[in-house]
């Protein structure tokens, strides 16, 4: 697979991005990585680069605080714009950026384009519990129609098959209760669409407290709720781990006990580390577009790139086929 | 204060409810507790009851799975209906029930009535972090208008002053980003109302990962998002604590270290225990209506009752005055 990597996006660019690409290129000698950035600076850092890394010239990066669409238009040579055009032209099959999420989403929509049958895209992210679960949307589409939520279920299902190797992924709908009649009008109608679609293995409503229980492989919600879930889960996990750390350092005796437990406690922290997955996937656009955390370190970049390569290059085709099949069935049902 | 207590609501009724009332009545000899339930059974359990506990006859309870409004109409002598009518008639000033949340909300709306100036009620709950924060709504109003969110900010502010003894509570709006332009149309408009109201000390948007950081005393959101936040936070906290417990029991050596740390780790668990607050407050209706957890034990019931008594009896009056003042200002601004 050929992956275009935004070398300048993110708080730790370009050093951690380059280090992540180098690590991934060693693990994946059969894949290609194209670093998109300011060429001179990149080349000087990549003197002895492996043969599967190349460099593409671009200039400037779209910052976190800037208006994504306006900045893209004003700066067509920015890294994310150049990388997106490479995907559109077939020079690359996937895009990775740890820069502004808004800029990546805008570049995907304006320069790469949506999948047929998909009105709105969704950002899908893995929640790193003992029973990992794919949550979408976590922020691309804050206001959803019921049909969008059905589409997200289909996109998430295809992705879970290819990326997580789950043959028949179970899909749940985030809601405030288990019964079908719960939630606002959009969610109630989405429940009906999901329950009657033969392209989705729907397991019903899932409440917030069950998201870590392995009751579904894919959880569908609007981008507002999903964003709040993701950030609440990250914030609470960090808070509890900090409290445990505080407990361990309470006295000399507890510190000694803590030293004995350090490997185990570190393992807990590592298991819930968002960097395990390194990025979120923008689904509903042509070709995987992967959004790294803004503060990604080399390990996160490496894990994200390995994940992209693993998901394979037919994600868009498979997704369009499933979306079409689902809409075909809906039309048939309506007749 | 006179508090009507639904003796039959909740998974552990009536024994844990009675035990909680007994404990609260000892701590609060100047307050009165009226147990509403099947009188014979209650009286036999309360042979040596203190003078500030009395019993009121009612029969039957509305279950978790039943339609709240229909059940209330069909069974006017159910415990929550009798208790609500006592508040309406002035025989009690507050209602506590650990039974069906839907039944408590319906009883409050249909039998007690809303505050003037308040279209929809909100359930407010404490998130038990190191920096505790009041979150509302967590499920009474799943679809909100912008004005509802402003009203929730005012209700939450009055409550925080009386219940949490915070003189000038900071109010945040749950959103997917910090900038004012983030979120869906409802949230954007609510941001404008909050920013211009002189009855709210508005600190701006608050993202999911900041809810435990003490950036606000009161967090406002719609009942769908709030419910998902609350349950996600509870679920993730439990998940992480389970992982820590698993780490401690990995081997004989770690178990020994865990035994040393047990008091500290238990303190962490206790600090984030939802039972610390014992209940959520339904705001926007006349007279505090407090909804206990369905699985409340005596300690949760006791804490909830102590909290109600502490918040004082002028909550409704103060809330109506603030709502009116805020709406007066809005009218003035609109002229």
C-alpha cells in the first residue's frame, strides 16, 4: 500500500512523524510511505532512509485554530492538501495526518470526495478497553439524520471486518436506555432503520455504562455524542489512574508496595493508552484517511500506519458496495 | 424539612430504604421523614422508630419497565403518586424515591407541577471526581431547545449555591470544542444565550476530557448527552478499577503489595462511588424531587436525605425568582 504522510501536522512534527514512518517502514517492507513536507528539511533528516520512503514537496501546514475549508483554498500547497490530491490522483491509496482534524476532514471532503451513497462522513476510533470497540462518529458530523446513522453502521461494519478481522461484527446504537422507544426522534428512527437492515448485525441500544463491556464490536452515534463519549472516557481513565498513583505515593510503605506493583500498574496504563491505535479513521470518503492524535509520538504514528496497511486497499470499494446493497434493500422494503 | 420517602421504590426496598431513613433521622433530629408504603409491613419493621419518622399508607409501586404516565393514572395510590400529592398539598416539602426514574419524573410533572418560567425539567447529578461537578440534564429532557439549556444553567446555579455552598458557581456548556462556534445549532445558540445572561457566570464550552478538571461547578447539556456522559464516566471508572484489581491479584507477591495498598485503593474506589451523593435532583419542578439509584443501599439513601435537608426549602422560590430575572433581562435585551 502507498500511504501519503503529512510530515508537518501535529505538535511533534516533523521529528516524531519521521521516526514513526521509519519504524513502520521497517515493519512493512512491502508498503510505501511518502512523506509530504518541506523537502530540504526532510531529506536532511532522512539521509540513510530505506527504499520504501520517499519525499514529496509541500509548504506550510494548516494550524489547529484556522478555518479548515478557507485555509485549504488559500493554501493549496499545504501538506494536507498536497497529500489529499495524491490520494485523489491515485499516487497514494491512503492519507495520514496528525494535524488539525478539521483540516483533514475538509481535505478529504473537498479534495478526495465522498463515497457514493454516503451523505456525511464519520470519524471512527477504537476505545482501548479490554474488549476494544469501534466508536463512530466522534466528531465529523455533529448533527445526524437517521439515514446517516445507518450508513455509519455499514461503514463501521466493513471497517471492523477489514481492520479488526471480525467476520460478522455486532453493531450497537448509543442510547439512553435499552428499549427501542428510548431517545430523541432521530435515534428512535435510526433504531428502526438498523433493526430492519439486512446488512447490519444489530444488537440494539447500548448505554454509556456498557460501552466497555464488549456487548458490541461497533457503536454508532452522532458526532456530538461520540466526541463527548470519547473525551469523557479518556478523561475519566486518566483521572482514575492519577488517583491510583496518588494512593501509591501516600507513604514510604505504600511506595514500596507500589514499586512491586509498578509493572502491573504500568500495564494497565498501557492497555488504555489511546496511542495503541495511534489514529482515527475518517470513513465515508474515498481511500482511508487517518487522523493521528495532535500529540502523537513515534509509536502512535507507527501503530496508525501499520493499521492502515493492515486494513487493505479495498475499503472504499467494499464500503460502496455495502452502502448500495443496504439502500437497495430499503427501496425494496418501501415498495 | 419534611421529606416524603417512597418506601417501596428501588431494588432493595423496603429494607435499605428504611435503614437509610433511620440513619438520616438520627443525624437530622430536627427534620421529619414520612415513609410512604404499605403501612402494616412498615410499622412492623419500625417498632421503636424515632419520633421524627411517620408512615403514610399507599399500595403498590410503579416498576422500571412500566409506562410512567399511564401507570400513574391507573394507580393513583402507588407510593410515588401518594408522595407527590403530599408535596403538592404542602404535607411534605420534598420527595425521595429510588424507584423508576420515569415514574418520579412523571409524578413530579403531572402531580407536583413545574416552576414558573421553566418549560422542561432537568435531572442534576454530582459527578464524584476530586473536583466534584454538578451535571444536568442527565435524562429528563432528551431534546432541548437553547432556552432550556439557559434555564438549566440557572436552575443548576441556584442549586449549587444552596446544596454545594458555592457562592458564585461557574457554569460550563458541554461541547465538542472550546471555541464558541462549535457544536450543533442548538448548542451554538445556547452558547449565545449563556454568554449574554447576567444571571449566569458562564465559563464557556467544556469538552468531555475536562469534566473532571474542576473548570466549572455546573455543567449544562441536553438529557441525551448528559445521560451518556454520566453512564460512560461510571462505566469507565469501574472498568479501570477492575483492571487495577486484576493487576494486584496477578501473583502472590503482587497480592502482598496489594494488601498493603488496600486502604488507599479502597479510598480511591470510595471517592468515586456514586453512592456518596445517593441521588440526583429533579430541578424545574416545585419542591426538590430526589431520585435515588435503583440499587441504592442504606448509605446512599441516608446521604441523599441529608443532602435534601441541607439544600433547604426555598429552592423552588429562589429558582423561580432567578428564572424570572433572567427572562426579564432577555426581554430587555431584545427591545
